[in-house]
C-alpha cells in the first residue's frame, strides 16, 4: 500500500452537556448540548473529548461522549476491538 494512500475514514462525534443527575445520561437542557464536532478517527475524537472534559472538570454533572458514527452508518463494517 503506498504511503500516500488515504486512511480509512471512521467518523466519530464528540458532544456533551450538563446531566440531570449522575446516574443517568439525561441532559438537563437539550438546547445547551455542546456539539464539539465530527472527527475522522478515534484518536482525534479522543483528543477533543479529553480537552472538553478537562475544561469542565469542576462541574460533576458535565459529561462529554464519543459516538462511533461509522458503526451506525455501516454496522457490518469490520473494526478493531475497543474502537
């Protein structure tokens, strides 16, 4: 495979917001959900997730998530375990 071949795009969505309580993933206000962005792979999504999580560390009700969109778009796609 040539070095300049494009990498496989595995879309990931990073988003978060304030939850109603610590036991459920129910957002307090859907209009205030923070859509951080779409990322072409898990590694870049993780960097964005970590940065946002660290910015909101003082608020225990704030949570950020990484959604593996590539799995929703193509459930039969073979991916590495843990990604």
